[in-house]
């Protein structure tokens, strides 16, 4: 059984509708440091990060603690937006967050399928630095919950899942927070 420590990135310097790939703000950097201190108490394991800057910056303190580097994995990146226009992107996200998967288009289903297949392929304990929607994909799949959003992971919270013989299971949900889309 592989344990998957799924960490949501720290607080970003800008929201989904304000910047395509923001890094962390000062609060986010502190959150990254704090979660790294907690995770560093575990036996060292593989670190995997979304290619987006906020996830990579959240991984950096743990990489420093373990004198390691994060492997970049596109399949755990943020939900792909159908537009690059930031205002439209934000409105689109607010809409899809209210949906169930059976009401969403096939591009999103393909993204979800690739991510779940990747998570189910992991055979060793690891820490994954990712995003709100991506963590919801994993939690929803494990719970067989068809909603896009079934859980509101806080910034720099850690949700513990397992890949148990090709089946995702929730071992512990991370801290939840009030969230909004900018």
C-alpha cells in the first residue's frame, strides 16, 4: 500500500482569475515552511510537484529539508481552463465548481482520467504538491462522489490517501478552509 501525502499549495500571490501562474505570497511561503517541518518528520520519500509555480514553491522547503528535488508531474496540475482570458477563466471555474462530473465536457473527463490513472500507478509512499481541484478529483474518486467539489482543502493542508491495490482510499482529510475564486 502506497501512502500519498497530497498537499495543496500555499497561498498564491494572485487568484485563478488574476494571474495564469502565480508564485506564493508571504503567507504562502510561511505555510510551505510549516508543512515542510511537519512532513520532514516522516521517513524521506519521493517528492512530486505540479509544474505550476505555486506548487513548486510550496515543495521547496521540504526539498531543502530532505536535500532532494521534486519530480515535476503534469497530470497533477491545476484543472485545464478552456480560455487564457483571466476574467473568463475565473467565471468558468466558478461555474464548473458547482457541477457534477457527468455534466462536464470530455476534455475535463480526460484530464481527470489521466490524473486518477497516474495516482493509481504510484507504488511507493510520496508527497504530492498540487491544487484544490486536483485534490478534489482524488478525494471524489475515493469516495465515489460525482461532485466536482466535495472537500475544501486549505492552503498547505495535507490530505493522506492510499493506493491500495489499485484503489484510492482516504486515510485522513486535510484541514478545510473557506475558499473563493478570484
